[in-house]
C-alpha cells in the first residue's frame, strides 16, 4: 500500500530498516553464539571459560534482537497471509453453522419466498435483512428498504 501520505512512506522506510537490521544481526548473532559454544566446549580446564560463555550469551542476545527485527519487518506480510488463509475457512464455518441462513442476515445463501419449480431466483438480496427479491423490485418485500 503506497500513497502520498507521509506516514505511509515513514512506515515503509521503518519496515525496510527492520528487515535489513534483522538480516544482518541474526546471522552475526548466530555465528558469535556458535563460536562461543564451540569455544566453551573445546576448553580444556575450568580455570577461565568465561570468554566462551560471554560469546555464547552475547551472540544469543544479538540473534534474538535480529529475529525481533525480522518479525517487525515482515509482520504485516505474515498477518496478511494468515488472514488470507483463515477468512475462507471462517466463511465456510459460518455457512455451516447457520445452515445457509446467514448470521443476522449477512452471508445468506438460501433463497426465501415461494418459487416455481425449476426457476432459479434471479433477484437481488436486500442489504438490510438479506431476503431475495424479485428481479424488477426496487424495494425489499420484507423490510421495505431500497435495493438500489
């Protein structure tokens, strides 16, 4: 979403900064933490293993900051993906639970009113109550609301 609004440009720049910082900090933190862990395990005696421990802990903290930066930079992408995956399931679940009648008139899939056998209903649904009307109707048969 881009536009001329200055807040959107600032937000886009912040996302890019978080992404770059995360891509730099996460591998550096992983490398330093791995070096510290290997240094601690490779140490012969217990007299001074503090360098290995300090590298491991410091590298782990840098790794976590890098991961948090990546989450901040890619959070919107992940949220949009999650919403795109769950909304169709939510729609199907609402239809199943309401037997096609919709919830408070929204999402109605079952036609109302008498119909001749074999003739599909072709009229519009009312936005207020969700009742299907005749094709040439200008007002709802049920609530009287405008269909235009």
